C-alpha cells in the first residue's frame, strides 16, 4: 500500500483553502492508503509564536482535523514535534541542500519580501524540513494545494541527491496529489490571489466561522460595477467568486449565475447571498463537531499520543536505516 504524508502549519484556524486544497483529500485518502497527517508545529516556529499561542494553535488544528473527518483509527494523526526523528533527518538533508537553490524558492522570496526583519535560517531551510516530513515515512503521495508544488519538487531533489550520494535507491519520489489530478488554489475574498490566514482580515472563511460571520465576509467581498457590452470577460475578483462557487455550490447554481452574468442581468448581491448560504451549508457538519471535540480533552490527548507512537514507529525505522546508509558507528 502506498504511503501518504501531509501536514498543515499550526498558525491559526483552518480555512476553506486548507479544506479544499488539502483536508478533503486527506479524508478520502485515509480509506485507500497508509496515511500520516500531522500538525506542522516546527514549521510554525519561523514566525516565533509565544508558548501559549503555539499550544492553542496546535490544539485547534488537531480539533479541526478530527471535525473535518480524519479518523485516527484509519490515519495516523500526530504533532510534528512529537517525532524527533524528523529533526534528525532534517539535519542530514541540510548537509546536501545548497544556498542557491534554497534562496531561489518562491515561498522564501515571498517571506523575505513580507518580513525583511525576520529572515532566519529556519525560513531558508523550510523546504528541507518539509522534505524530511515526507521522506521520514518514505511517502510517495502528498495531498497539498497548488502553492506547495515547488516544495514537492525540492523534496524529490533532496531525496534523489541522498540516494545518489550514498549509491542507494532508498527514498522513493514523492509527488503532490489531488484526486481530480489538478492541484487547486482556492481564491480569497479580497479580489486578488489565494485564500490565506495571513492575507488580511476578511479574506478567509474559516471552518469554525459562524454562519453570521460567513455571510458578513462574503457580502463584503470585492466586486466591480458589473459586465458591460464592451467587456464581458470576468475580472479577477468576479472570477474568484465563481471559483469559490465551484467548490461549494451545485453545477445548476453555477450555470444559473453564469447565465445571468453573460446576459448582463447579474446582481452581485444575489450571487453573494447564494455563495454565503452554500458556504454555510458546506461547513455546517464540521462546524457542528468542533465544539464537542474541543470539550473532550482526554480524547485529544489520546489521539495525539497514539498518533505520536505510530508515527515514531515508522520514523525510527527510517532513521535507523538512514544512519546505517550514512555509515555511523555500528560497533
Ligand atoms: P499551509 O499550512 O500553508 O497549508 C496547509 C495546506 O493547505 C493548502 N492551502 C491551500 N490550498 C488551496 N488553496 C488555498 N488558498 C490554500 N491555502 C492553503 C496548502 O497547499 C497545504 O496543502 N509547508 C506546508 C505544510 C507542510 C507540509 C509538509 C505539507 C509542512 N511539511 C509535508 C505536506 C507535506 C504549508 O505551509 O502548508
């Protein structure tokens, strides 16, 4: 059975981008593959969270994983920092990762631009830690959104380089995965670019948002003044609303609003109302489970410790073999 690995950083509540880009696939894959889904708390240290913040964010991602339908009896769910073998593999892979290629990574360049005051080494070697997450279980499939494609390419580079250096076909090649064969990028509500936790207030719809909060955010989404005879091409902010509909609304609803747009009869208020209701309904089953799961501290503790144990079993096997391949003391 093929092995699957994926993770989400513990930097806040999960949003529709995380859900449709990643978690929806986690839930489906757990029935067919040997799955490891983790909470990337080591990755979140690049932005220096306080201990309290880190603690509550790790817990909320775990709660939302479970509420979204990841089943701890089917998939191994764990917190990255509970598996120190990951940090060990990260060290070995770092010896073979080069400054030039790390500096060229798009996500590194974006982070430098956004936070020129905090360009730490962890940020630079972020793709190496991500490769370690994947290679530690020798996974081949990695369900992620489109924004992670380059990181996957780097994970393959680091794995292959290790294999070549030690003349050993040890790590298989991991590939980004989505059931539809198309990695997705869920747009935000601000009219430009993707939905994200740090893209500004009101841009993201969180799985834990109340129906009122969802309606308010959607009604405030950026629109233009409507199609005209000269210009019937949808501008980015309108295309984004239609793209959001593609994930939460029925094909009939989309066709209906498409038709209104094409015949220049569209009223954006109606489109937004429909989109908000479809989002409220799509997230309802998750939202309803969040509070119950959050109230059960014993269950959360049990899931995290059982997951850590299972993940360490697989990770320590890899580390033992890697140590042998590298040639550490065996006497
Ligand atoms: P992170 O925490 O930024 O996002 C978690 C997952 O959600 C997806 N995602 C999106 N997909 C579509 N549209 C969006 N707007 C959107 N926003 C987020 C991301 O693609 C991702 O799949 N580096 C990773 C975490 C990580 C990881 C790993 C993933 C660390 N180690 C090993 C896979 C394997 C990250 O920052 O994701």
